[in-house]
C-alpha cells in the first residue's frame, strides 16, 4: 500500500480557526484513495524531526505571543527545513507559519521575530491593534494549469511585503495587505497563505493537488487520482461564491 508521511508542526501552539481541520481533510482524502497516511506531531522539546523524510509538512496559525515562543525553537532547524523545501517536500503554511518562513515578523510594539529566511518576503504589523484584514476572502489561483477559486477566512494585522510569486489573485477580501490584489506565496511544493477556515475543507481541489504532487514525487509516477464525490463540497462552494459575489 502506498503511503504518505505528514509532519504536523506545533499543534499545541499553531491551531487558530480550526487549522487542525487541514490535517483531518488530508487524512480523509488520502484514505479514500486506498492510501495510508502516517501523521507525526512535533512540539517544542520533542526529538528533532527529519524534515526530508516527510512528504508533507503542515503548520497552522498563531498569535504574536505564540510566534515569539516557537520562533527560537524553529530556528534550530533552519538549515534542515531549507534542505527539505529544496528537495521537494511539500509545505502547507497558514498565517503565522506563513510569516515565519519569511525574513522576519515585526510586531505591533516594534519587536522583531526572526523568520527562517527560507523565502524573501517579510511581514510588519500595523500599530493599530483594531485595524486588521478580517473576513471572508476568495482568490483565484492556478493548479496544474487550471484556474481554481480558493475560499477562506482571513484575520491578520500583519502586512506581508516582497512576494515574488503569490498564491493567487484576490477576487474578494484583502490578501497580503489591506486592499492588495495578491494573496499568499506559492511554488510547486509550497502553499503559504493567510486563509484559515480551515483551508482544505473548503477547497478539495487544493488537497488533491497536494496529494497528487506528493505521490508523483515519492513514487516517480504520473498518478491519476480516483475522483471522489465532492457534490456536497461543491454545492457549499458555489453557494459561498455566489454570496460573496452578490453581498446583501
């Protein structure tokens, strides 16, 4: 039986707005294809993970305090994480984790939280704590050459700059900054985004993109995923898209 290994980083600290749901959706859709998911969790003071041994690394969102706590621990693995990214391991990074993979995060009080500097972007929070990019959001991305609308929920005071390759074009909502036309960061094996919700429950196409990428990479095959019955998910997506397109 083919298997996919998933590493869930800091589940005790990075789990805002149901981000654990992304792990549940990955597990569900992997198992529905007759595959075996292996899910490991890493928390501060656990044994050092071998990032390159995994197919998927997932990290969710957290507030400023949580980011400051785990930044020092995460930086211990800076080189190992870069090697894993460069070797093709898939990274799904939500909100706070998205920010930490950049150069730095500057907090409301001006404090600097060092990032992993895996990518060249950086994030600076707005000094007014009441001013946040918050609400439903829709972006359009391209997966395997096909356009795909992505639905999520954003809630961030941080404004991210220096994005070389955005995850998608903003159709509704803010994005990386207030009123931005772009959201997130994307490369073949990295999706970094502010979209909570959780992201994958609302967007089965992204889940299947990740699964197919990882299977192709691991088994050196151009695997065709067996379609699942997504009629319920698609009905929900269509209802949300229509609501956002025609707000009351």
